[in-house]
C-alpha cells in the first residue's frame, strides 16, 4: 500500500506523481530533455529506423496537421544517411529495401511518442566533439488517435530514461532498471523479450502485483539499434539504453481511479484536486515464490 498523508497542497494527482518520478531521475544523475515540441514531423520517426509504412505512421494512429502540413527545413546530410540506411542498407545493416520518400518525412503531426525528442537530443549530442557520456529523461504529453475508453485517451504522458555511453550492454540496462524501479518501491522484476523496429534487444518489464497475485507489465526497455545511432554521428562503440512507462497508470493505481477520464480531461471533478492526498510511490516489499513467476 502507498503511504498517503493529507497536506495543504492543491496539486493535481498527475503533478504529484510526476514530481516524484522527476526527483528519482535527478537523484540518479539524469538531465531533463527539452520537450517543447508537441509538433513533430514524420522525419523524426524515420530517424528511429522505423519504416515509413509502419503502423505507427498510419493516419489511424497519428494526428496529422493541415497547416502547416509539412516541415520546411530538415538536416539534409543526416536525412540522406537515414534514407540510404532505410532503402539500401548501411552500417552493417541490409535496411528495409523500400523506396523512402522525402515528402512522407516532411509531414507534420502531433508527436505519438516521446522517443522522437530522445532522437533529437541524441543527434545534438552526436554533434558535440569529443563525445561525452550523457543521461537524459523526459516526462511529457504525447498524442494518438485512440478509441476513448476507461484506460485510453487521445492525449497522455510518457516517461522516458535514456543513457548514452561507451560499451553499454543488456546487463547495464537491467542493472539500471533494477535501481530505477527499486526507487519506486518495486523490487521484484521479470524481463520478457519484445520487438521494436528501432531497438534490439527489447524487453518488457513485469513486476509482481501483490493484490492481484500475478505479474503485470510496468514498462518497456531497449537498446537502440546501430542503424539509428550511427547515422546521427555517434561513435561506433557508443551504445544507448532506454526505458519508458506511462504516468497515468501508476497515478490511477495510487489514487484508486478506475477511469482515466476522471483523471484527465473536461470531466475531471476539480474537487478531487483539493481532496487528494500526497501519495508516495513506496510499495510494500514483495516476496513471490519462484514458481509464481512461471
């Protein structure tokens, strides 16, 4: 159970939980990424080594802009490297072998994930010589053309941590994840292989839910692919590990909210903001038996 105390603090529950996540990242030595670009262009998806025909680029998933419909300026040297990697293959990869189109890359849209900002930050890091290891985080809004229900909105928050350094491995990622989730009060973790077009390997992160008596997904994690990093100009021996989770889901759990529309949107009862307690992210220690993980 979370430890809750009533105080004379009138903050929305999302802001309270967000401030605790932010404090954890700062304690671990991370720098907050600039997240002032709600509008991205499809190019920032291409830079992730995600093919243009990927479902995440489909108009059923993204909100495309009519005015301005296209980005006017792109870093063309970088664009050409990404185009070649997608269409012909490069940096040891055979690519996707399709016709990459600049007009598709120029399309403006509301960002569907915060990794576009991570890619922009990593590209800026790559331009600084010599390379300096860095750790970044972000907590901000993203937008998707979702069917609205009790657990989905067209606007929600993503939390992302990114580390760039020499020779990082899957073992480093798992170690950082254990430290991060321990600070959240989550000490029992399982990792499950997953697929992501711009990361390899990729893992879903599960934690044992004491009340439900089962393992539940609490986040995703990954190592970014060389096809994404090398066109940016990062050195060959530099790896980037990352992980992410939502902000709304842990907030709903901590405050006992079953419908996300009671937390975000025009149906929110403002009295809830005054009445909600200050909740820590601490969770009771968990000690599931090994066989329960199976």
